[in-house]
């Protein structure tokens, strides 16, 4: 959740948040422009549907606009606050669907291969990884995705999920151990 960590970027975001808290719609619009792609991607990994991700992204920003007056900049960075709203909406989304699958996502390849054999192998490996990750419970799925797919820091994950960094490290450790066990059983 790497909001530009430069003092200028953080200060710019804080100023925009302050203006938005005072009812400045243009300032909130600029915050939207700065964060919409990150919010959309975060949601899309969990719902695996463009239409649902677009709807939920819109709901995140509507809820954020409605609650901007309650945002406390000392509590968490603005993006972490948005991700927390995302997390809650995705949970509500799946509860409404009464689905047991918390997320279904594609792991994005970092280097596109042109060799058909490599493409087929990569697709098979992504499908296997998706199936293994879907066997983990929600917090483990969420933390592994945020850490390894979205490259969030421990503190950013902790803030977004409302947990301590130590708790996030434990969830990650247990999730990785469970992934290893599942993968070893699959290879037997």
C-alpha cells in the first residue's frame, strides 16, 4: 500500500484530506484519482469480476466521502483507511452471495512469455496456486495476497486489517506453513 512515501506526497495527501473533510469535493476527486487504481486492483483480486470490482470500488469511494469527516489522519494513512473500507465491503459482498470462496484471483505474471510451452506451464502453475490459496481461511488468504501479490508492508497490512503487526506476521507464517503442507500433499 505504498502511498508515495516522500514527505511532499504525504503532505499533499494530508492537505487534500483536510480539504475534503471540510467539504471540498474537488479535493476528494483528486484523492479518488490518486487511489482509484489501487483500490480497484485490491478489490478485483478478491472478486475476480470486472463488473463487481467496479461496483465495489464505487461503493468504497461513496462510503469514504460519506465518512471523510470521521477520518483521523493519526489513526492510519488515507490509503490504509480506504483498504479497510474495501475489506469490509468485500466481506459483505461474499456474505450477500453466501459464498464460501473468499477470493479467486489471477496471479499476474511479471514477465510475459512468448513460448507456448512456458505460457501453458505458467497458466497451470497459476491455476494450482489459486486452488491452494483458496484452501486457506480468509485472513490467511488476505495477508498472503497483500504481502506477496500487492507488496504491502507488514505495518500497512496491519493498519488495513485492523490487527497488530505481530498478528499479521503470525497469520502469514501459519498461512505459508499451511500452503507448504497443502502443496506437499498434492505432490504425493
